[in-house]
C-alpha cells in the first residue's frame, strides 16, 4: 500500500506566515506541518486534507485582505462666493428696480412663464421667469437656497461652470414645463434653477466617483441625498410649483452627470471659469432683450 506524499498548500520565504496559517488549519481540525526546503518554508498537509486546507486558507486570506484605500478627496475650486454674489445681485437688482418703479413696464406680463405664450414661440420666458418673484418671502427663500446649493456646486464644479449649469438647467426645465403645461399655467421664481443646482451637484458628485470601488450605498449616496433634499425643500408650501422643481432637479442631474464625463470634463476644464459665468449671465441678458423688443 503506497503512502501519498504530503501536499504543499502554502509557501513563503519567511517562517512566520506559514506558522500563522498552520494555526488556522489546526483550529478547524486540519493537521499540518511547516518544513524548510530549497531556501523557503512550506506548509504541508496530508493529501486527503488538501482540498479542505486550501478552502480554509482562501477564506482566511479573504477575511484578512486589507481594505482598499479611501478615495482621494474631491478637488475643490476657489472663488465659489463670486457666483453666489452675482446671483444675489441679479435677483435683488431686478426686484429693487421693479419695486422702486425704476423700470416702467409690466415685467411680469413680459417675463413670467406663461405656457400659452411659450407655446406660441416666446421661448425667452424660460429665462426671464427665473429673475421674477411674487413677494419678499419668495425672493428671500430662493436667495437662501440658491446661494447655499450654488456655493456647494461651485466648490465642486467650479464657480463659472456651476452657475452655467444652474441657469441652463433652470431654463431648460422652465422650457419643458412651458411647452408641455396647460395654456393657463404660469410661474415665476428662481426655484427651478435652485433645484437644477442641487441636481447638478448630486449627479456630478455621483458620476465623478463612479469608478471608485465602494459599497452601493456610498456610491449612490449623492443622488439619494439630492432626492431627499428635493422632497424636503421642494414639495412644501402653498402654491409650490412641484412640477417645475422636479423638472429643474432632473435637468440639473442630466447636465451635472454629462459635465462629469471624463472626456467632456477635460474639454470644460480648458474653458476659463469666468467665461462660463459670463455665458450664464449672458443667457439672462439676451432673454430680457428679447422680451423687451417683442
């Protein structure tokens, strides 16, 4: 009767790793021994125990594998306050000019989001409506939320690009609402752009770290947090334009996710932040010019 030779299930240049794994095998009832051969150390078991030993050692290696390193901190852009200052100056400037009678025109008739007129071709109302507010509480609420979400987005995306996405997302949402809403529907306020900023921030953060190995909850966390904030801040209050808020958030998500795509992000990084911010302001200026000459 032949005796099968022992089977090597682990080898190392040092004795200690072999002895550690031998203790693991002994704890589950698998006998073995550490021997030295050809300048290295071998952990050997009987042939009949080889399969079980390999399985136990594989489980041990999996349980003791070091965790992946944490992802690098996101890049933070300077001068986030500049876009917030211009946002506040624009909204307060328009409100002050209208309330003080400095501009003798019916701005709400010219600039409000009137679905019937948008469907008749007055597309610029999608932008002009962002600058109009019904009263002081309406203005203050959009100033506070817009500055907060805009500052966070500007820190992560860049001051100019963040506000370009914010204004574009808000106008795109207004345009969709104006073209698809009932003719008698109307709306004003920057809240659509506020939630576009939230959507852009959430999607950009989610998409930028998509390649990082982490649990699904942490990977989808930015989007989940964005939806929670949308539900918390965008669905309460009398006369809330829920459709506009959701549309703004969705438009922001689409633009933010697109801006985080590696190829597009490299192209956007070549555009100076001041130029992106100027394009955001230019959209509003051109829209009001169209409203005044219509």
